[in-house]
C-alpha cells in the first residue's frame, strides 16, 4: 500500500489514534518505508521474521517455482503452451506495463481464453468488476500489472506467471505470494 501512495493516509490515521495503543505492521517484506514508519510511530518495535534469518531468499517452500528462458518473439507461444499443458484453474499472469497488460489479455482472448486485464488505467468500477469475475472464477485468467501484486487476496489462485520480470526482487516475492496462501501449496 505504501508503494501505491498510501503513506500520507496511514500517517493521518495514526495521528488520530490514542498515544497509548498497540500498533502492528505486517508485510511479506520489510522495505525501508515500513522500517521508517515503525521507527516514527512505535516505541521499541520488535521485528518478527517468519523466514530463516540466514536465508537470503524471501520465498516459501510451499511455492514451486520454475523458469523458462525464451526469445521475446516466442513468449506468447510459450505462455500459450504452458496454459494448455498446466490448465490452471485460476492464474495470474504479470506484465510490467498497463499497455502490455492490456495487449497480452487481448491476445489471449483472441486465442480463446477467458481472460481479463487489471491495471492502473482502469476505473475503480472496472477493476472491481474484473476482481468479482476473477474471485467467482467466471474468469480463470487475470493479466495484471503489479497493482494486483499486493493486497490481492484470492485464496484459490493456483498459478502465477511472471510474463515479464519485475525490477525488484521484493515485487517478485509479492507476485508469487498470490499462490501458496493459507498453508496451500
């Protein structure tokens, strides 16, 4: 939420709360903004890490990860082959840009997939409509920018495809974290 510009809202809410309170911050990763927020508004905060502190990776063992290297011109065909082989019940395909997200969703739709796009150029009503269709599994395939990587809680997501890799490892962790939720593999 902080990456999406909600820091002023969070600070405004915290300023309205009583000084004697219990404050807890939860995040799959602990970026600098959250550490600074904790220092400003918490007295003697405790950082609880759910992963092995000696482990450099921030992913969990319940998420199986695979990589496929292809030439850029072969990406759509490789994605199509994966979707045909894996037959995911509910999948999110991440792209990097709003235009690329919409273009990929349109390409997949032309190939016969039930798919919708989710990106920041859409109105809130359109985004809500897409998410309702995805949550109810009327649309089993969602092509999204990282607007969907954080805070998206759809427990039945079985596959995440990083059609385009993010710039930061932390974003990758949030993307793949859409699977393996609530103890599922």
